[in-house]
């Protein structure tokens, strides 16, 4: 496996692991060793679109379940999606306030994103803030 940078190497390894899961044959020998047979292939790949992302609403379930968010970022990386637009939306939270957003969780999520070559782009839903302002 060769790559031009660390992100390309990450994607190449993820693709290789997918191929192993789909195309490899494991045989056990008499001496309790395993032999893995992989078809000989050559892949030359690059991203046609440099930025591939998803829009995600950061509501109460996502805020309360850090493991779920980490797993989601790992999946995005495996799918070669490299941008996560995280909309902070308090419209549907009964007693939530934008000032009480857990910034430490956002920073932790950003670190997970960086490790998986996903750029975290937080945005705030202005409509939800406007609805909470005094009339």
C-alpha cells in the first residue's frame, strides 16, 4: 500500500480491510496455523470530490451518547466522508439552552474526528436561538 499522505494511507488501509473481509479465504493447517489467501489485485484510487460530508443535528441523544458519536465518526471515515457539519439545535430540547452546550464534548468529538480524518464543522441553528429570546 502506498499513499501520498496520512489521510490517503488511512483510506487505503480501510479499503484493504474491506477487501479482506469480502474476498479473503482462511484455511487452518494441521499445525494450528492459519493461512489467509487474498486475490492478487491492483487498485489505483483517488477522490473525485475532495470534500465529502454529511449534515448531522446535534440534539439531546447525540449529546448524551458520546460512544454513539465516536462510532458514527469511525463509520464516516470508513465510508471516506471527510466532513461532518454538526448543527447544534436546541429547538426540540425541553429544558436546554444554547449557553449550556457541553463544549467539552464538542472538543472531544473534534479530537475523534481529527484522528479519523474527518473535519468537524459546528454550526448553530439561529432559528432555535431566536425562538428562545424574550419577546
